[in-house]
C-alpha cells in the first residue's frame, strides 16, 4: 500500500477494512503513518467502519468484528492434518493434568486435543489460553474456570 494523503475517505476506509480483515486489529498510529493522514481522520474512518459493523473501536485503534478468513481456513485445514496423531498426543498429555491445577494451553490444533481429552469427573481446573479454539473446547467442561 502506498502512502497517499489524497485518498478519498471511502478508499481509506476500504484499505483499513482490508487490514482489519487480514490482521484482526489495527492501531491508529500505524494507520496515520501508512495512510499519511491525521489521527483525527483515522478515528473518523474507524467510527464509520464501526457504524457499518466492520469493527469495534478500542483504545488506540480497532479490532475486527469478523475473524480473518484466511486464519479460519488455515486452522480448519491444519486440524485435519494428522488428526489421529494429534488425538493420541492430546489424550496422553491430558493424563498428566490433575484436579485443581492451573494449566496454560497455547494455541494450536494439537493443544486443543488436550482439552478435549480431559476427564469429565474433575471438580476444578483453571485453563489459561490465548487461543479461541482452546477456550471454546474448554466450555464443554463445566468444572473448568476460564
């Protein structure tokens, strides 16, 4: 993308929407530099995109209301690769988890299998994760604090 302060508002907003779709979030400071316009202009563009339902404005920028298309398809594709091996790894790793622990589960298509293979009879477990797929899998275990 080229720096061009002569872009029309609709063109800037289209570029910002593309970045939001690809990256999931944008920072006002980065957009001002990229598009060579003021922060006031960027904030106005973000407000317009928020009205359209494309994003939510947060302190210092905005986050997309839609998951990145590429990320969804990549995750779906990766979850299907070597699925039986991932299930075996998840099952074995889940055997090491004990009641009352706090576990940190990173993002990934193998790590989500740990959550899926946890025993159903635990009283309490805390799961900390940055991954949406892991957090969603944890919701199926009522004893897990998220």
